[in-house]
C-alpha cells in the first residue's frame, strides 16, 4: 500500500522520502513540495497511542486508536494539505 502512495506522488512531481523502521514493519513516508512536508505512517499494527494523539505523523494508515484509515484516504488528505 505504501508503494502505491509513493508512486502517486512521484508521478505528480512531489519529492518522496521513505524511512523503514528497523524493529517493526512500519514505513514512514514524507512528501515534500514547495518547502512544505507531510508525513504518513503505514503499519500493520497500532501506533503508540500518545504518539498518534499528539500528531507524531500527519496521517496514519492502517488500524489506529481512532479508526481504520486506507491508502486512498492518505492520498486524499495529502492532496488537501498541499492545496
């Protein structure tokens, strides 16, 4: 799912940076354009609750403490942020 997200933004002229966590399956994707950045977390497990609620990332994909979010929802949220 994170690859689909990256391709979408690469194909639309954004810079994409991926960080892969070493101890979990989480991927952190940062999208950059015009000096602004938006960070999305993709994971197969819930994030640490206080990190999610404190906005550690701009968007969380997967099962979270506040609901389930999809890659398509992440794409939409990222596009809204950059408009």
